[in-house]
C-alpha cells in the first residue's frame, strides 16, 4: 500500500481509499448496531463505498469485501432491532397509544407536569 509508488494509477489509489472507507463504515455500523438509525446509515455507506471501490472492474479489494459484509450485517441488525422494538411496543403496551400513556404516567410519577395541564414558566421560577 505505497501511495507514492509511481506505477499506480489514480484509479487504483482512489479504489484503495474507497475500500478502506467502506471497511471503516462497516465497522462503525457494526459498533452502532445497538442503535437503529446509525447502524442502517453506516451500513448503507459501507455498501456504497464498497461498490464504488471497484472502479469499473469486476474484482473487489479485500477491505472492500470486509466493508460490504460488515455493512450488510449492520443493516440486518438495525432492521431486526427495529422490528423487535415494534413487536415489543405492540405486545406489551397494545400499540403506540398505550406506550405514550405509559410514558405520561411514568413522567407524572416522577413529578413532571401533565401535558394536558397548562404550564406557567414564570410560576416555576
């Protein structure tokens, strides 16, 4: 990976950079797989960078292959976590409305004012 070698072309240098970016985005997506949206975003970027690293060729660098695989895994984990969270909301709380009512009850128990009561900012000071 000598970037200063004169016999490598600009396309090869660009494809190596894209392959490394794909692997970094795949690792970041896998690390963020506990969060839904960053896992899907980083996984998508990893797949895009891996495909762009080919540079018109049919072969793919090892870093690009690793980024592609990690990107796919992080997207699958993000979607699975999203489906599991929706399943949990519908099974435990009976839907979004039940979940919102549970949150309001929890906030009222903690001492926060109700969203239905008028709130005066100057009275709280």
